C-alpha cells in the first residue's frame, strides 16, 4: 500500500517481464542440480539491472538504493532468488565509494557492461565469525606486493565471480590503538588467484547457495589493488553493510509477498468439506497476519533506503528493516506451508525451495541477536553487551 513513484512501477514491470522468462520450472531444475542460475544472472546483467547503482559516467544507470531494492524485491517476488546476484550490487559500492580514480576507471565500466562480476566479499573467518576486528588473515607488504595468508569461511559466489573484495589485517592487532584499525581491503582478481595461493573449497548446505571456505597460502596481490588507505579497511566495509542489509530486506519482502500470494490462491481454490479452505478463519487469519507483517517491514525497508540515498545516518533503520523483513518472510513461509498442508512439501509447488531460501536470512548476513544488540546499544543507549 506504499505510494511509490511511477518510475518504481516501471522498474517492477520491466523486471517482472524479464523474470517471466525464468518460471518456477527453471529454478526448480537449478535447485535439483545444485547448480547456479547462469542464464538468469546473464540476462539480468545484459539488461543492466545489476548496474543500477553505478553512476552514469561509468556506464551504469545511476539509480539509488531505493530503486535497487525494488529490483531485488521483484526477483524474489517472481519466484527467483536474488542471493545469486545481490553481491554485484553492494560489493561494487565498496569500490565506488573508496577506490581511486584509476581503479574506478579500470573496473566500473566493465562491471556496468556486465563483463566483470564482483559478486564476492571475503570477510568472515572460522574462528571470529562476526567479531571482525579479530580476523587472523594477514596481508604483509613486500616490495610492490602484499602477501596474504589465512582462511575465510561462508564466502559466497567465488566460483561465479571475476573479482572479490578481501579484508585482511595489515597491522597486527597488538600494534593498533583501536581494534578496528589496521585492516585493509583489496581487490582480488580471482582468475589469477585461484590455484596461485588461493584454494576454494565448496560448502554443501541447506540452500542451493554457492558458498565456500577459502585458504590463502602466500597469495600475492599487487599494491595497486589496495582500496583506499591502508589500515582503514574496516571503516570501508562498514560503509557497505547498510546497503547490503537493506537490499536483503527487500528480497525477504519479495519472498513474503510470494508466499502470501501462493497461500491466498491455494486457500481460494482448495475445496474441503464442500467449501474453500480460505473461508475458515483458522486458515485466513494467519495469512492476513503474515500480510500485515510484510507490509510493515516494507515501510521500514523504504525508510532505510530513503535515508541511505539522502546520505543520512541509516544504520538503525537498515538493521531493523532486515530484522523485520526476515521475520515477516519466515512467518509467511510457515503460513504458506501450513496452508498447503502435505502438498507444501512437494517439489512441484516450489514452496519447500523458497521455504529453505528465506530461512537463511534469520542468520545471514547478520543474525537476529546481533541486530537486537545493535538496537539496544545504539538506539536505546543500553550498555554494550560484547
């Protein structure tokens, strides 16, 4: 019921038209094969949708985060999974906001043209999780190169990306005044790196989502691939997290609307005891409740995106949008599954696939408990809990 500008409806219509070329059967086959939706991703890139936030001077369309969230929402609302592509949106932002003019000229036009994928960001490590300041992967300067050693985990889309954003410690933790200092970010050319100091080990998981462990053993990165100022990488990474969380909130909202529509349709069509099951309040009330929750999350998504586009502080709104949307989509998933009964477990209805996909966002890219901690400390002024 949010009153959107006309240009958003134009985006929705265009993305929906593209997504119609990839119906449920397509994503069902991809899921069954544990494959990557190459044709779908290529179509989005060729149409320019993944270059939405790249400025026009570099060949993009120069749209804001708000418009980008509409694109992500529509992918999921159409039955797809934007988890295969959303990294192209927010990883590019790290380069755009903090890269040198030479780096932007080198990479952004090719990213905008769909020639380069920058789908991957390597931050999380096995022993640190979200305690990012304690990462152990190091990048030591030797001559005109940095030598990287360490390990990362849960790093997505590495096998389907050309470039990766890497966070590594360039100054030992014991030698910095603040634990958030001394980390740097780099652009890694994955074609050069894999097999030459970087080993990729896939992690089979609940969702058909390409994610991996990475092992760095004396990987050499040219010094010109350092983004921004050495030691300031943690700050640069934080810049992009609000965009990431808002985009993923939009994907969850798309999922939520998809589940509600499937539940609504089935409840109207399924006849038991000579009447549609949707006539029973025990069926219709949970669907209505799920719809209300998605609508509320939708408003917070647009507020977070509005603030981001206006260059206003939006950390609280981005976190709350992600929390509300992930919660609403998961509740809608359960309602949809319950409405369909046993048929919800059948692959041909696609509910079980989307059910697994939307569950991920209760824990990634930031868990619900960490959002609680953020709001408690930064919004309510309660003592830091960790």
